[in-house]
């Protein structure tokens, strides 16, 4: 198809078959090209459109802004242990001073003292706090995380993700995004 739309624009919100986003943070988005391909492969239903259209010699199609999968994808119950997910669990704030700047990952019990790289032993920490704590235990450093480190559920990560809405939200997406955590079941 020949499109008059710049590459990378017109993102498409992807919903599961139950009309919930596959992911809140990062928000589940596809390029418009991938969404149109999924439409032609009969993998999605178009829920809402942009005013923009793409054209071929024999076809004109409005660009989808929201699609839903035809087959339900069972969400994972145990999120992967990643640096990003640790930051998301800790709401992108240093667990020692609360700063959102220059975040790193701190082993509460240092690895040199037997600490492991697990949900229960790693927290988000700003560089200054991480350097100050150094190779010490919380007791030795007199620095204690603001919250107990824990293995979050996907639901908890989604709830935290909704606290950080993306910079771009198309009006057609708003009925499917629940940024107010009080609305969450």
C-alpha cells in the first residue's frame, strides 16, 4: 500500500480479546503497518479509526487507532526480573531518598556479602545513594529502603505503569485505558 503517512506515526493501541491493553507500561502499541497486516491476516478486529487513510490502486482503508486480538492471550502471572521492571515496581524512585534521577539498581545485601540478584534483594537507587551505600549492608550504611523489596505481580506492575501515562494518548484510546488506579478492580 502506498501511504501518505510518515513512518512511525499513527500508533495503534492493541487490546486483548477482553478489550484490556496487553500491557500498560510500556503501552501495547503497534505500528499502523503491523496493524493493517494483522487485519488482513484476520488476527484482529478494528475497534476505532484515525481520520487518516492509506490507499492502494484498488483499496482505500482508514488507519486503525485501536485493534483487539481475536484470540485471547493469557497474561503472564509472573513478570520477568528486569532492571526496567524493578524500576517500575519501585515507581521510578530511589528507595533510599525518593529521587527519580539517575536511577541504578542496588543489591540490598551486597553480592560480595552473599546477596543475590532477586526481586527480594534489589531496589531502585539513585547513583549518589548507591555510591554512598557502597558495599555495605543496610545496617552498616544506616540506609534502609523505603519499601520492602518484593516480587511483584503483573497486576501490580500494570497498576504502577498507569501512574506514568505515555506522552501520546489518542482520544480513541481513552475508553480502554484506566489511568486512575481507583477504577481498577
